[in-house]
């Protein structure tokens, strides 16, 4: 019985989506953003030399068709990536009105977002007074700190000491539909932070805020603060069945690796493994060895986005891509006959682009184990339809967002 492995390379975009001009980083539209091409250009020009050197080297992704997919998606020039594809390759665009993680993942799983997300204005304060009061009351504190758009590391550095003194949670947002709460794991308490997020999430979800995110950190004002790996996302439950539900309802097993469990609120998921990307790669290797016949393994590698894209770190992003490619090369030969390994992304996050937000881009679709050739310009929902087809899993009537299998 065939197995499927769906791997999301978070934010690895390959050129502006058809509607990129309607999405912005501050006052600049995303038209012209191209995560991979601009990284490749910077590497070739010797402008991404921290911890690595020279041209961007992604031989395994290139072998699956990455260069061909990039040329299909965009006319932006980029050096290299000329290998003859040995897998299925194409590009996909999103229809949901967001360039955020839930929108991209839900649509890849067959569900375009059926509403407009709530976004908080880039003002100070960013949150309505009644919401701020509600969060403070739930925290048992006199108020909240932050109350603005901010970088997570910067706002912890700015307010960490006051938070430790007062017990007030640090609340902030971004261009995404998120409400983030940072608190010290020791002085505030990790479980208290998670309980606070659980308590306020229903109200924010009712506002159509996509995620409430717990952002625990440790450290001291004297030595500095650092975020821990105990992040937790409290996301809106998808309003209709998605790929994970289809597979589970067919009696198959579904394994989540990374933030997939948070994004889908564990809907249709049997097991969950979390950790930094290096650990997630080990979990993916184990799944390839051990996952049951007929199962789906759904993984997200987030550090391209969280550590390098938002921080506009071109060298770091290039290093992460080259690490991922080398690890992928170790896995491809371990796939069983009949397995599908599908690699894609959920949006872009061009580290050469002004601002700190995601960029509205097309994404690659690269498939090992299902033949060779181009699949053309696709939609995100076609990913779910193709995986369901590969597994022989029925798509419920009126589900799937109109996706069409490319197999």
C-alpha cells in the first residue's frame, strides 16, 4: 500500500504570485519578491558568506526539478540550477487572502480559507482596549506590555526586565493574523503562559485572529534573554475536513512533524513530534523507515522562515537551505517503492526584501517517487488532491476546494 510524505519548506517561495501587488511589506508591494532567486543571486555575488561560501548549492532539490520550477514561476534571473529533473515538478499559487502559515497550510490540505483574517493595525497601541483588559484580567495582572507590532526577540529585550518585575505579559503582533504572548518560563511559568493562551484564544478566534502564540523565554536583564523551544500555537480549528481528516477517516494513520499539530489543532492527526529542525529531520528519517503502509506523514521545517526570513538574514537562509538539501539527499534513497515524497512551501519570505513580513509568492512542487516531468502551474489545493489520489483515499463530497490531482 502506498505511503505519502508531505514536507513543507516554510517560506521557500520562487517568485511573485499573480496577485503579489495586492500584498505589502510596509508601503512596498510584494511584486518582485523572489525568495530563492534573490538568495541564489546574493550567493553568486559573494554577498552571503557568513558560515558558508560561494554559489548556492542545492543538488538534490535541483535534481527533483527546483530550477525548472523556478523558471516556470518567474523570469527573475538566477544562477545555476540547470540539472535535468528526475521527479515531477511545478509551481503553485494560493487563492486565500493571506500570506500566512495557516492560510498556506490549510489550502495545501485542501481548504482555502473561507473568511478574511483579522489583522491588528501597525499602531501603538495595536489592540482594542477591551481586548487588552481581557488579557490582563486572564493573566491576573495590572495590564499588558508591548501592545504593538514587533519582532519577538526585540520586544523581549525591550520589556523582559519590566515583565519579570511586574508579571505583566508581553503582548504583540505582526503583519500576520496573530496575537503573541511572551512570558518568562521561570518567573511567570510555562504552564501559566500556556493556560493564559488557552483562556484568551476563544475570544481571539471569534474575531478571526488565526493564532494565539505562546512565546516563552528565559534569561536575565544582565545576560540577555532568549526564546525557548516551548513555543505553542493555539490556532483556529479548520471549519471543514482537510487532508489529514480524509486520510484518518479512511482508516489510515497520520503523523505530524513540527508545527503541523498546532496549525490544524490536531484535527485528523494521530501522532505529533516537535523540536528544532535538526530534530525534525531525524523524525522524518524515522518516519520513512517506520511509517505504516497507507499512512500520511505531514512535516513542516520552519527555521527558514522563523530564524532567517523574518530577520532578513540571507546568509543564514542559504545555510539552512544547503543543510536541508544535504539531509534530503540522505532520505531519497530510503524511500520504498510506491512512496510519494512531495516538497512544497506555504508562502515566501524573501530575506533580501524590505520589511520583516512574509512575501506573497508562488511555491515549488517537487515530487519524488511518482515519475518524471512537468506538472505546470497548479493551485495549492491540488497538493491535497494529488496525495489523496496517491493514497487511494476518497475526498468527501464538497471538500477539497476543487483541487485536481496532477498524478
